[in-house]
């Protein structure tokens, strides 16, 4: 296929069958944008169970009891909650609203964990009322929880968030070291005032050996806790389970080589020669690794078979020997293949110095995570009534915020058949973070509508009723 829009060099997204069918139907795409506005976030969660299954298969191969919890912060739709439950997953929530919505949606409180970085009294109260496990970050928070639990006359169920003492693991703001937790618990007037249901950690990055080290450390903490009357039943390794957006490793390498060769002042590849954080010819640490290996199941396989420190057996054997359940909280990699965003072209013009620009009815917070850029080629769909003459050009996508640097993407794109108002641009595979994690409603522009395939129709996700729309 000769795409109507292509990056220089190209980064071709892997598409789910539902995405290919949708993109082949220009009439339907236009209808969805007319009905729900531009941009619109489209969800089809059919891939979620397959993604979870890949992880389960790896765990089952080692006889490890295993559960997957969807990290809700990666996508705010209520459809994601339903899809997770339907696929047999629990939910990892990071705020009062996230927890409240899960409970109202009928999620079993025993299949929820609260991992919020900072926890309000309201959040802690709601967790206590429902006996939801709270991942404790620090002693002040633990004391807040114990006080509220005393008032409510309930015993809190907690996971201890573990910060590694291993010098090979980067320092973290999250959690406390094992010695600090043991000190805290040892100092409690009533050691049985709380139930340590599990150990929890979440590491930055995607290192499998790093997770194996933390698992070994967590198992050590479980053994130490047995000495003070606690018997945690699970270890939760958090998220960061890797995925690839690109099938072609060569494209990924070629892109970074080409970018490293871009001369200062040239805008052949990126806006204002932006290196996207790269310091050499390899991938930048400031963007997601859009191609990587191993991912999901094979990655988990490596962790389970790993034997950190000594001859005590593999991680899997250590878990099985203690009857510990392994849990994880993938966000991005569980939502792989579950979303696509569609926006409408508003205008085509030239920058004052002649560089071509295509303006979208969209702003840059609507397809972005916390990293430097979204590195997949969007897909252009010619609108049925596109009227302007279609001269080829290559240039940049700009958005609705009144800022010079308001680029939807930082890369330059070739439009071999031009583009015109009324055309649509699809951003593939955006369900994990790219729609929601930094979206804003500056200028009082409405947030994008969230729509999902319910098996027979495209319908509005009910999360949008929770948001005041101008
Ligand atoms: C963000 C986060 C996750 C999800 O991370 P992914 O990279 O999307 O898998 C899981 N657990 C915690 C505690 C997190 O903060």
C-alpha cells in the first residue's frame, strides 16, 4: 500500500483488524467525527484479553498463581473497566474517582488495589469501607490509614510498597526500604492493627532483570514479615511491561540513524531540528521504545526463570515454594491495540517562510504522553467532500493552542497526494496514555469525546458524563 501520509523516515504502526476495517471506511470515519467532534477517541477492547492471556500463559508455564490488574490511569474510560473485568483482570486505581467508578461499576473490591502516589482521607475511607487493599507509600500515610481505620472500626488491608536497597536499582520516590517497613511495623503498639496482604513495587523503565531483583528482595521481606506474625499472600510487580507499536525493528533503527544525521537548522525530519532527546545515533531515552524485544509474555518468562543472587532457585520456584501469588499492573501493554484517535484537517497553509503546515481540529495534549513525541506515522483518510486541489507537499501538523510550538507531532510528514480541509488523520494505537494522561482543556476547548465499540455500535463512553463539557 502506498500511504497518503508518511514520516521521513517512516514508522509504520501495527494495526488491529478492527482498525484496518474502520480506516478502510472513510464514510464511517467522517460520520464518527461529525457525530462526536474532532478529535474523537475510539476504543475497541477486543485485544485486551489476548494481551492478558499472553502474560497468563507465561505464568502458568511455571505453575505460578497469577493475576493481572489494569492500571486505570492509562485510560480513563469506563469501557476499560468493563473490558478488564470481562477479561478476568482486576483494577489498579490511583485516585478517589478512579476507585469510586470501579466500585460503582461493580468491580469486586477484592480485585482492586489503590496505588495512588498521594492519598486523600476520602480515598482511604472509601478503600477501608470496601476492604480494598491500599498500597502504602510511607509511614505518615500508614498512620493516617490506621487512624481512619480506628474511627471506622475496621482492620486495613495493605500492601507495602517496597523501595529497593539494591545499589543497582535507581533511587525512587515511591515506597520505603524493607528495613524501614519492618521498623515501622515493629514500632506499632498493636502489630495486628493492620493486615499486610502483599508486597508491591513499580519500577521505572522495562528491565526484566531489575524486576527479578526486586522480586527476590520482596520475597526476602515476606520471609521477614513471617517473623512478626504477618503472612502476605501476593507480590505485585507493578507495570512497565513492555510492548512494541512497530513490527519493523529496522524502521526504528533507521529512524534514529537518520535523526542523528539531521543537520542543525534542517527541518527535513523534525521541527526546528529537534533531536527528541537523542544524544547519539541510538534511540532517545525521552521517548517510548516503540520497538523492543522481548515484550509481554516472553518478558515475563525471563523474570520467572531468572535466578538473582544465589542458588535458591528461580523466581518462579521461590514464589511457588511460598504459595505466593504474582500480580502485575500493566497499563500501556494491556491496552495495546485498543484505541485509535481521529481528527479532522481544518486548513492547509504555509508558515511565513514557506514551510507547509496542516492544521487540525485538535491540540497537542490529545495525542501525547509524558515523553518527547508520539513516534508513529498517522494515517490520512481523504474526506468524501475534500474540495481543495491536492498538490503534494511535506510539512508539519499544527494544533489549536495559540502557541508557536503547538505541534501535534514533532516529525515532518510527506503527503504525496496532498491534504485538504475535511480530510481525517488517524493516530493509531493510542488507548494507553496517549489520549488521556496529559490532555487539557485550555482555551476552554472541550475535551475529546470517548467512544467505544459495544459489539454492534459506536457509543459514547459514560466517563464523559463525569466531565463538565462547555
Ligand atoms: C503507571 C503505573 C502502572 C502502569 O504502568 P505501565 O507502564 O502503563 O504498564 C502500574 N502501577 C503503578 C503503581 C503505576 O504508577
